[in-house]
C-alpha cells in the first residue's frame, strides 16, 4: 500500500520512499534527516562519506539546534536562525518550534516578524513561496504552477499594504504569509508541503523602500483601480485552476480592499480574511470569557472600540451578531456598542464617515442623550465618561492610545474592566499591561495582541492573555479542510470564538488571563477545529459529513507531526522527484 511515497511494513510501521540521492538529498529540506540517516540508509541513498560517522536522533538534533538559537541575543537574529533551519530541514524546524512554541511564537510571528518585514530586503537569504507582479499578468496560472508542490491545500496571500500596524511594507510583507503558514503547521498540523505563501507584489507607496538600493520588490508606485482588480481576479481564478482543493486566506490587505475582496470572492473560492474574521473571533472569545470572569451576562456588557479599520469593523460585526443572539436588538443593541476612530466617536452627523464606519455610527439622538451631541467632545476620555464601558478594544495601531485618564475613568464604573490593546507589533500596542493594571488597582483583565510577560502588582502575579488570531485561524483552517467545506461562513468564526472562550480554564481566569497559554496551542486548535467541522455540517457547506463521535479522530488523523521515517530509495525521474511529497506521519 502506497500513498504520497509512503508504504507500510507488515507491522504497520510507515516508511518513506525518497526520490533523491547523495548531496541532492541532503540539501532537500523536506526529505533530509541530516545526521539521523542510519548507516544502512546512507549506503542505500548514496550518502556514505557525506556525513560524520555518528547517527543522531531527531530529539538530539532538536536539543542541539535549540541551544544554538538560544545563544543569539537579538530576536531578529533568532528569527534569521529559525528561517535558515526551516530552509535546510523542515522536520527539524517544526520539531523545535512545536517543542518551544510559547518561547518562539514571538520570534516566528509578532512582534519579531514585524521587524523582519521591515528589514526583509536586507536580511534576505532564500526565496520561499510565490511572488506575483503586474508583469505576470496573463500567465499567473503558469507562475503558480512553479510552486514547489502540486497538492497545495492552503494558501496565505497578501498584497503587503497593511502589514500588522506598520502599513505598506512592499515585498517585505511576505514575512506574514510565511509566518502564518509556519503556525498553521505547528498549531494545526497542516503538512508543510500542502502550504503556499503568496505575495501580490503590486508595488509600494513607501518612499523609503523605493529609494533603498537593496529593495527586492517591484519598484513602482502601488497598483490601484481596475488594473489592481483585474490582476487579483486573474490570481483567484488561477488558484481555482491550479489548486482546486485549496483554502485561501486573505492577509493584511488595507480596509476597503480587504472587505471588497472578501465579499467578491468568498463564494467563488473557499476563502476568508483573517484580519476581519479571525480577529473578530478573538475579540468575541475575550468577551465570552470576560463574562465568565466578571459574572456579568453578555447582554449587559458595554463595548467600546478604538479603531475602525478592517479589524475593528470585523470585531464589531461579529460582536453585534453575538449580542443579538443573546436577545439584544434595536436601540438596546445599538447602545451596547460604541466605535471611535482617530477623529473620535462615530456619529451619523459626521459627513466624513466612510460606508463601513457608518454601519456602526450612533444615531444623533443617542449621542445627544449620552451628552455627546454636536459640539461636545467625542474623544476617548469623553466617551468613556459618558458611555461607561465594561470592555475596551483597541485596533488603532497607535501606541499609547489608551491614556491613563481614560483607563482610570473606566475603572470608576467597571469593577473588573476588560482591556484589550490588540494592535501589533508591540511598538503599536495601545497600552502596556503593567500600566493598565496599575491604573485599575490590579482589577483589569488585560489581553494583548503581542505576548507580554506576567505582571506583578501588589504582590500578585497577573498572567497577560494573548488576544491574537493564532488561537483562531489554525483551527478554522484545519476544520475547513477536514470538513472539505465549500464555503467559509461567519458562523464558523462564532463557533470558533465560543470554543476558544471555553478553552480558557478556571485557573487561567483566576490568573487574570482570558485566553489559554500558548503552550496549549495544538490542543486548543484541535478543539476549535472540531467546532468548525460541526458548524460546517450544520450550515450545509461540508462535502464531508462527520458525526460528532468521528470528528476528533478525523482531526487527529489530519494533524501532521514532524518525525523521521525509515527511508528507502524510490526509482523516479528527477522531474518527478522535484515535486513529490513526503509521507504523512
């Protein structure tokens, strides 16, 4: 019995057929085992004399590599070291990442990945993924067929315009799809040979990049209008043609493109936008867990948003749906949420509101009733004083936007204020957890987009939960793939949010954290995926119908785990070898 190059011994143990020999095998990151090749394998695969004599295990290699990376004092150097490891040995990279996920999550993802995006052209070592530029118009499908593997099931694509809170990073934005897919594999067990990072390199309006002699991207002002739309459209249809089973995740597109592309293609291609929908699920999970921690029912919370970009609007939409299911409607629902942008409270009398903001603008009479009518101050402090929020969510990308005055005022009206400075990277965080806890006498429940160390306040340790999409998108993606869903529904993100909130245990809440620790990410992801599979079935969009009892087993079977298999030479041509896939473990 063979599948993807694997075969079973009579005992049932898996083996892998290796389509390379000699130096070429050692340099292939998906098949190499380095010094873990046995003496018998070295003889069979043309490796004699190419390796030191000793045979080591994957665990030994992982301990050695971990010690080497630990010697690097700078997070960016650790990022470069891990990227180099991924380029030379995928199994070893994921073994190290999974074993030390809580420690290396801030390295392979936020906040260090933000710096890596900014320095991308200066630290570039080896290409990964596919770059598509306007010069590829008319033959994007041919470009996609250059992907290293044929059976691509998961694509993360960005146009690089809204990278975290850093804005337009041009070609450097590719660091985000690469990082997200590494987390898909580490957290959800998506096999790395089924993933593909893509950059729609349509230029940049970042003058610093355009004037940098080392800049590696398409050196032109950012493409916009019909030319941009037709390029994206060709890309979408090329994905359908080349990888018909793929799930596509839109990542770090600026607000209007993010919403336009999601609505335009969500029924054309199995796809979702993590900034809009994944972030929304994290926000709703924080509200549900916060209701448990504070004892205040969901429908009695008052939620204030600072930031009305893609993330802020996305959270507000899912939050509104959640509160409506709790029985709120009409004026009560409108009055339960308030949204601010950099100009202040969104109110219908502001002619400068864009259509997405107007969806959440307060009616004039509600603003007047709250003492926030025309001519009155509508800044954060004034709105906090009038609205008396129990929950404050920041997606503004503005460091220090949660002022001491505003947080102290919030604490006057909320016994346990829920404060979420969610902007990434750390340099863009709306407030530091230690400050929020100091301003609230240690009563606040704080969760941040980037990881922070625990805070000691008045002799008590407060664990800072991470309100980051890493707790959502891997599970959503895995669930969609297991269910073979035809469409990604908003209900899947509601299901993910409710499951994630349940994963915050009593001891997490007692420690002040609204989220489980990152060390449990693989376990949490499996539970979120199960909730998504059930939701896909109930929504009628699943091609694979699974009864509840079968779901855990199907998810466990789908989650790849990095381990070396006994290797045998496979008689295939060089062309076949280049695009072959290793065995699932």
